[in-house]
C-alpha cells in the first residue's frame, strides 16, 4: 500500500497537527474510462469524508456548468471534506481552475485513467442510462476527438501527487490506495505509474476507428523537427511506482497561476542531490534530515530562482518522508525545494526532470566503486567523468565538496543534460569504513553541515554563471538555459544537448534528409512538427555562433536577407496552391532552441497544436519580430530590439485582426475562424504581411 504514515504513537497535539489535509482529487480520463465508478468504489469503503462533484449531475441531478462544479468543490473543501472532481479534465486549461482550489490546507491530486481507447469505447457503446447521455455508437467519435487533444497532467500544474492507471489492474490498485487513506492519513507526493512521460495520445485510437485499408502513414509520428522538440523542457512531473522507474517531470505550464513559476523548468538551475552519509556511512536519519532542512532553509535566500531536489530511489524512503515533513513545518518554498523519487543518473530520460547539476556522495579517494550512488554516478558518467575528476583533485576531506565540469563526451551530459557533477564527502558512522566518528554526533553533525554548505555553495557558483537562454514562447517543450563558463578568461557559450536539434540539422542537413525541405550553403528549410497554422516553416541559418536573434549583427545582414528571400519563395509556392493564405515572416524575440530560425507562418492559425495563451501571444504580440523590421533595425542600429517575454506572454488573448479580447483559446479560435476584419494598419505596412496585394481586400 502506498502509504507514508509514521506508525509510532504521537501525543494528541502532534496527532492533531499531523491530521491529513482535505484532498481535491481531479479525475482525468475519457468518457468510459471509469471515473464515476472509481469515485463510487473509493467512497463506498473509505473512512475519509469524500464528496463527488460531477458536472453531469451538478445541477439538481442534471448537467450543469464548470463554475457550479468549482463552487460545490470549494464549499466541500472549506468544510474539511475531500472531493473527487468527476469530469474528463483532459487538458490543462480544463484543469487549471480546479487545481487553483489547492491551498496550504488542501492537497491537489490527479488520478489519470489512461485506459486503452478500445476499452473506453466498448464501454460507451454498451452502456445505457448514462448521467451525461453519452452512450451508443456516436459516442465513439466523441472519445476519438477528445483523445487527440489530450494533455497528461504534470506536477508543475500544481498537483502534489499524480497516479497514472494504464489498465484495470492499475485502477484497482489506485482504488485500494485511496480507500485506505483515513482522515489522519497522507499519501506520498510525486507521480506514480507513468511509464512514458512523453506519451500524449494513444496512437491506436485511430486504427481502432478506421477500417484496415484506411490506416496510413499519417498514423505514425511526424518526422519534421521544431523548436518545440527537445529533451529538456517545462514541467512534466513524474515519479515511479515500485513496478517502474520513479520519475518526476517538472514542466512549468504555459498558463501558470498568479504567483507560480512562469518559465520553463529547464530555464531554472537545478541541483539534484542524494542524502549524504545516511546509506553506507550509516548516519542517523533524524539528525540528517534536521541538517538537510536547516541548510536548505539557510540557502533559500541565496538561491534566486534556482532549485534544490533531494533524490532517493524508493517511494518508501524514510529520509524523504522526514525531510518533506520538516520542510513543510518550516514553510520552505516547495517550488524551489522538493523531494523526488528516482534514479539520480536518469532523472531526465526516465523521469523528465531536467537537472543541470547532480551531487555525488563520493568516497575520500574520488574513485569509482563502493556501491551506491558513487558507483552509479561514475558508471553513468563514464571515463570522461573519472578523467575530469582526476584533473581537479585526487582526494577529498569530509565536509568538503568538489565541482567538476562534465565533458560533453560523458553520457550524463549528452543524454541527461547534466553539465556539472559535485562530489561531496560527509561524515562516517560506519566502523567498517575509513574515518569513523564512533557515534560522535556533535562532530558528525558539524561535518555534515559543512558538507551541505560546500555542496550548495558549489552549486551557487554554477547557477550564478547561468544566463537565461532565449527561448520561444511558442514551444511546448523548451530546454535548459545556456551556460557561460569562464574559460581561460573568455566566455564560451554552451548549450545543453537537448537544445541542439536545429543546430545539428543546420550544420549537417545531409544527415536529416527526411526533415529537410530545402538546403543551400546559407539556409536549411524544414516544417515545424507542431505547426501553429495551415502552413508553418522554419528557415534555419547555417552559420555557427548565430544562435539567437540577440546574436545578429550588421555582418549577418546579407544572411538575414537571404533567409527572408527564401521564406518569400515558399510563400509564393503556398499562395499558388491556396490564394486565401496570408503570411508573416519573423523571429521570436527569445527562441527555445539553438540556431537562429525564421518563422514563415500563415495567418489563419488553423491548427490543433495552437493550444495555449503562450502559443498565441508568441506569434501575435510584439514578441514576434517581423523580418523586415529586424533587417531595418540591424542595418540602422547594428542589432535588433529584443522584446520583454514575461510581459508579452501574460497579455490577454486578442484577435490578431479585429483585436477583440477573448477569455480562453477555444473561444478565441472559434472567433478567428470567422473573423473577416481587416488586419491592423501597422501590419499592412512595410511588407509585414505577404503577399502585400492581399492588404487591398482584407
């Protein structure tokens, strides 16, 4: 059972203090996935007071509205009851208002019933008398449409726990887990049961609905690349169950609530560290947890936007449980310090958590071996890590840390995006290991405090040199920031491997024939894999050192003109095929991936990939710099103006034609599909809209 409850007897006042918080459990699943049945089964056997809030019955037994559900849920939580939000909640926009019900006194969970589409559809076809009247053969098409736009929930949306159920066995286990949670109980935080953090839709759904001869290549994953694609990037959070790798992917959502983190989690310097000295060195867990929380609290004000993540392999970890509880008591910001269940050597590939720095609980010789974290990290880092460590030092004293820049040849760098490993040596209480302190915890705690101080100072020395990488606000997934390291008195920009996809194509287009539409000595043209309009191309510059718009100078002007001309040629081709299309050519002020690229995008914005406020504002506000303006500014002033990302991304949604305001993306998309207003006057000047003759009739 996935419980993390201290079985020791507590005084009554402590018991009251530890009383379980109300839970807002948001059910996520297609019609027919079993959400209502899940609620009923838990409520039937649970001693915790649960209330089911269902939109199909919220209006006196009839279908109601989302605001009615929110009002009912808020009232129940205020009374100390836990609630199940029984709606489909298949995308972040549908979940965000319910997530915002969370507070220091309320835990927000997600239970994802991601069962095979065929099973859900077969249930719908057979059922009768459904509360929402979604039944019969026609319902299959509804499920299909809903699943195509499904967004799996991420911890970064504001959830403290997410449980993924992929089959009926998983559902039964989740029912037992929630049924067993009594009024005084809590559940561990993190993500449980997610096998593939990048899974988004069930590809098999289309094959299930099509006749065999209708299945074609479109059912496969598209081959084009985009600035949205990259291993490290915004906040999907996952932690594994005992049957799979625990992982927590923290992706900062495009639509974060006020006061929450607004940037991609990969823009944030992050240190992942194990508990020092508590495994092989047998340091007391209670005392170790006190030291960890105390040192974290001490360094909070120095971290800026950087994050600390305490990692352990098992969800039953006592040290994680102790640290979580003590950090909560001290009200330490859980967005900047949290615990994570997973393999510290595979935080990205197995869990999607981007950490540019990891700590190693080293031995005094700074050599591989010895088992545990030290052996695992040296093995994962390969010979490159061992060689880089030897260049820095040959031994380490207890209470000290050693920062080792990780060579790009190390698998930890190329696969996990780790740029530095910090070796740290803590106190030893194991008589079978060197320098045993014989249970002298006065000295031991001092050494452990010094060890964490050295570790965190080493991390801050890295984080303070980290410069935010310009990243595209139009992307779903972005990668870590680029770092500027002082090397021989000069600054060398290095990008995490996950941000190099466009750069690699630009430098070696011959290796990417399936993605490349056109290549010359100056540029490479390819489709955006997640186009935000009917036609959406990227024109990449083929020159090293021209990573972002901020890098462009007067000597690059001929290349920018070539990129613009190539874009215009493709516009002519598209307009020849569809004369109704109108285009803009331009750059994001801060792009997501390495290598300057020009967007060639039609202004219909007719795309299922345009889902978030961030997507829209990145192409319709001043954040999108028209190519003609960029060339003029660089010609006259030597550089382009870079617009403020944070301000522009937070602007309200407005139609790019009539400038009317809209509350959400679905309403906006419905409006723009029929809006025939002229484009704003400023866009109809200087060739910002192409073809220019279209402005005569728009």
